[in-house]
């Protein structure tokens, strides 16, 4: 029996309950992982609330964790019992032990703790594909990062600075502005108090940004398009303030023949070779010290309801990790 968070009906944080669940032996291609740390992400609230559909009810939330292998199914060749592993994968992470397809696992370097891994796999791999594949940021680029003091935002600021880019970050408070600047943002904008599009134009002397990375959604659109130079890119990878509603594609023409995309980690990491390459890139920048993973706090699994309330209340910066 293992402690597991279960959701029987979608709704607020209070719908999550902890139960003792019997975990069956690993099937072919599966691995049994004992989680030592579990990542908490905004996408978890989307599944819990019903904003994103789940395959069936009840379900166990969570897409990210790190731990050790305690069981192997038939046909698993690249892992062994006792291996330290991490993942950003399918639902089911909010548990002491879980089954997972071995193709979603990566081996964790000795220099990275379970807590750090659980704080960085989903957010770090997201930052990797955003910066290195969706729009390949290079030295001299100017980028705008919305929610720059959030979990992904702080990683984007550090990594983009290491690549030689100039980073502008929007934040919700002076305290978050300090965090974003410490992470590498050259400029910060208090989006609740300032017209961020006008400020970007001012900061860039009218040249605007090569790319905008937006995890906020409804609140920052379409003003984000006014921050982008002609032929630049708008990258929407989250909707913390609500989804962006349907809009006329002609708006992209009017704003300067812009590109717009809505990428996902699952698509970018669908091929095993791509996942391994992305993870190597992430582990490299973390172990080198170029990117320090912002672990905001660790919380017992038993306090998962409070953790979700804090996240949705925008009371957090960086990452929150559950300890089972």
C-alpha cells in the first residue's frame, strides 16, 4: 500500500484526498518508482479543476517527480533496480510509489538532488524547448518573459542570459521584480501598475522583442503582440489568467507578419532521443551553475491542498515540491 492523492470529482483544491492504494507489479515496459520528491505545477491545477480533461475519474494528479527504481517490468533494458531517475510525464506523480513507462524516465546525475530534480524536470525541460527549439534564442536577442518570477520564468531568465540575450520580465510585485533581476532579467515591469507594451517599446527604443514567452494567457493578450518586432514570434505556453480566446489571424499580419505558436512539452519530448537530448542539455546548464533551480519550498504530501491554494493564489515564486 502506498500513500496516493486521488481526485474523484473535479473542482477546487479540497477535492484532493489522500488514500492508501495497492500498486500492482510493473507491466511489460513499466518501472515502479519510489518518489522521493514530487513537482507541483500549474498544469496540475488545470487537471484538478477540470480545465484540462482527464482520461477517467478517479485520477492521481502530478506529472513530475524524482526517486529510485524499486521494480522492473519485463523488457526494460536501460534501467536497473536502485537507479536514481527523474521524469516529466503522464499523470500519477502525487504518490509515494508509482508505475511509469520506462520511456519517460531519465537517469539523474549524482550532482542533482531529488528535490532539485522534482523542481526542474517539467519546468526545466519546458524552458529548454522554448529557448532552444521553439525559438532558438541567441546572443543579442531581446526577449520578453511574462511571469518572470514563476517557476519556468526564473529558469528562462537565467538560461536566456547565459545565452547572451537581453531579458525583460513582467512581474506582479516589487519583491518578484527583485527575484527576476537576480535571475538575469535586465529590466522588469510591474504589469499590474504599468502598460507593459508601452514600457517594452520604451526600453528597447522602439526595436521591440524578438520573442515573447507567455504563460499568463488572457490577461496579457493581445498586448503581447505589440511587444514583438516584425517577423518575431509569440509563444503561448500557459494560461494562468485564463485561456486566450479565438482571434482573427489577420491580427498577426497587422502587427508585423508575426509567428504565433502554442507548444507543449509532450510533443517536443515524444521521441525518446529528443527527451534524452533535452535532459542532457538541462542537466548541463544546472550542473555548470549557469542555471540555479529556484526551489521555493518543500511541503509534505499530506499538505497538498494548501500547496495548490498557494499556487493558485499566486503566493509562490519558483517551485514547490511535495515530499511523500
